[in-house]
C-alpha cells in the first residue's frame, strides 16, 4: 500500500508469490482501502508509511536510526506528535508536509478495526535489498528494474512510481508471510535473494 496525503490518496495492490492479483489502483481514503482489499482476504497488508510517531523529544523513530546509505538506504525521519502539531500550525503547503503520515496512521487504525494484519514497510529498502543501491540511476528506472527482478507475472508494462511502490509493499508483505525478512525495529525489510529465514536485529 503506497500512502499519500488526503488529496493523493492510496495506491493498493494484491500479490501472491507468483503474480500480481489485483491493482495497482488508486483509492481515496482508509475506508475505501478496507472495502477494496478485504474481499481478497490478504494474510498481511504492507503499508509504506510509519505505524507510529517518534517518541517525545526524539527526531526520528528508533527503527529509523538503523537505516543509513551505508547499512541499506537513507530514510526520511518520522516526527514526534509535538513536531507534527507544530507543522500543522504553519501556513500554506508547509502545514500539510506530514499529512501522508497522518493519513497512514488512519489507515493502520482502519485495518486494525477490520481485523486485517498490517506491517510497516519501506519499498525503497525492499528494492535496495532485491537489486542493490540506486546510486545515480533515476528512481523510476531503478525501481522498474527492481520490480522486474521479482519475475512477478501479470504486471502492467507501464506503471508510475506509486504503482510500483504499492506492488513493492505487497511483495514485502509476501516476504513477511514466507518468513524471509529482517525486522528493523517496527519495520519489515525483505532478505536479499539467496538468504533463508528471518534475521533479527
């Protein structure tokens, strides 16, 4: 599940270990996501958005401190509740800078209410694990190659970044169900190809 602000909405996809089953499709809000995804009875929903905020007085979540270009890839820090509140009071577009995080938290709540299991994932980290660092390649070309490396059937030939990331989140959820992942605190990152079993940090 790729997560955007309220205007952009969500991009959702369903996969099994062989093919793209449904989507990617754009959905306006958490209720629409639950309505669309529930009939597929997913074992796990991968959400490309933080499942929690940073603790008071901290500038990022503890799990995000495990990320760096050296260990895996960079990541945008998640704010604390007080930082989020301060940002909301700003004028203009700055007030909605973290809106996608708030929208994501609303989605987690809706999925819990629907009794659907969700995991916090980061498709950029998944693409890095499956293909290697992006370096100077465009994000579009790099993530397209990373998705192709999964050899998933029935993937449309033309996708935008949101669609690719929705599929990446779904593939990460699939890796989680197969126990082929490494937990970075609250976040789930798939293991590289050829590695078996869950690794712990």
